[in-house]
C-alpha cells in the first residue's frame, strides 16, 4: 500500500512539460527510491534526477531554495 501511494505521489508531482524531475532522496529512503524511481520513469517517460543526502542537509537545501520538485524521506519532524 505504501509503495502504491508513493508511486501515485511521484506521478502527481511531475511538471506539465517535464522531461526531468529533480528528486531529493534522504539516505534512509535510498533503497525504496532505487526500487520506485525506475517505475516512475517507465510509467511517465520522464527521467528522475536524483540527489541523495542526509534528511537534515536536504531539508536545509530545500528551505534555502534548492530546486527539488520532490523530497523523499521516511519521516521528518518539523519545528514550528
């Protein structure tokens, strides 16, 4: 069920005219991403440009304007 939901999310985030989707993948999600992203590419015809790193570092990059279209991580607690 989780894989199905993630696959739906991956398909929903692609830009209308994208040929490439920029994806930030936290280290704790590496295995799942390696399984799922080829399925995304096959289903959409688009490619996924993947950047792997720690959850905290990727989150900080996104907060500072990094142009990721999707952030995959197992869990993240955000402070208000």
